[in-house]
């Protein structure tokens, strides 16, 4: 019976060790999962400012292009306006009635 008690005590001790190791492993896995979650959150948090910065940079490029197009359009309109005024000045003397009266020649027969 003593021998049986010793064997049972040994089995209980081994089971307790096994249980303790399983608990430590479980705790380690839980800690690993928590670390993985934190790493994922940290990575996402770091990615957001980069994405925001890239988006801001893209928006600034589009704005610069839009400003350039607007400036070009305004410059062209101004040039066309100058040409229009110049054409008006050139055409105006040709189409205005003259202030002089012509000389009428009469012949007597």
C-alpha cells in the first residue's frame, strides 16, 4: 500500500507540474495574443499618419495644378481681351463714317 501511495503521490505531483506548465503556456499564449493585438494597433496607428500625409500631399498637388490651370485660363482670357480691344481699335476707324463731305463735280454741256 505504501508503494501504491508513493506512486499515486508521484502521479499527482506530475499532474500538478503538467497543469502548472499548461497554465504558464496558456498565459504565454494569452500574452502573445495581447502583444500581437498591440502590435497590430501600433502598426495601424503608424500607417494612418503616413496615409493622411500622402493624401494631403496628393491634395496639394491637385490644388497646385488647379491653380496653374486657373492662372493659364485667366491669362488666355486677358490676352484674348487685349486682342479684342486691339481689333476694335483697328476696325473702328474703317467702319466709322467720315466727317468730311465729298466734292461733287458737275459738268456743263
